[in-house]
């Protein structure tokens, strides 16, 4: 979320009219509130996909998975490679 707040600050400090900044910020917040770094519904069935999404969106890194099994890390790497991450 810190990354998003910094992006919003840049937008708000732009030399655009206030109305443009307001509507662009509203659009961004609406889109961003569903990102896994902001809101994530966790379930065992979706755990692997959630980890991949978190890495893909830059919320966590592969280094954060060092305490996880080799199998899990290998699976995440394969999925990330397949989606271009």
C-alpha cells in the first residue's frame, strides 16, 4: 500500500486541474483496492495463486519464501515464468 500512496502523491502534485486529479485518483483507488497488497481473501485452495499474485504485484519477493518448501518455491517460479513475471 505504501507504493500506491506514493503514486497517488505524485498524481496529486501534478500540474493538472483539480478536477482531473480528483477523477484520476478516484479511478486509481477503485482499481487498486482489489490488488492483493491491499485486500486479499485467503483460502487454502487459493494459497499458491495468492502467493504468485503477491509476487507478481511486487508485494513480496521470492526471498520472502525462503522458509517455505522447495516444492512450493519451484511451483511459484514456474507459474511466474509462464505469466512472464
